[in-house]
């Protein structure tokens, strides 16, 4: 996909943190900024508005709490993907994503097959 360059203003502290992250991850600051923008752009408008209100009116503790909650959900989602892929690789059976429904008849047929 073709890329475009966009610019953004960042305060000194944010710019310093982005540069540190980029160095630690062996990526450019532009790549870190692009990842952050992709995440923000995926949020529904209500979540973006709530985040802006929290930045303006919330305390550092409230923002830290939000960051911890997002971190937990992100790691939970990563674990779910890894688990699904691992089970699929071990059984050679495609394992549906968490939001896909499973046909109970197919599940029962597979259980019978595995126990033969």
C-alpha cells in the first residue's frame, strides 16, 4: 500500500519517549508514530472523544489506569491469537477466531475422530 507522509506536533517529552522507543525497537520514530496513528484511527469516535476528555480533565493516575487496562486487553488478545494458532498447528484443524461460532456437530464429529 502506498504511504503518505504527514506531520504532527509533539511536546518535548513525547518526542523524547518516541525516540527512546524507536531506538529500543530498532525502528524509526516515524514507524512508531505510524503505529500509534493506526491504533488511534481504529478507535470509534466515542473512544477518541473520551480519550481527549481524559487527557484534558483526567489525572495522571486516571490516564495510567487507562493505559494499564489497554495493556491488559492487548496482551489478552495476543494470547488468544497465539493460543488459536498453536491449537490449530497441533491438531491440523483450523481453529476459529474467538468471534466465530463453532458448529457443535462438527465439534462432536472431530471429538469422535480423535478418540478412535
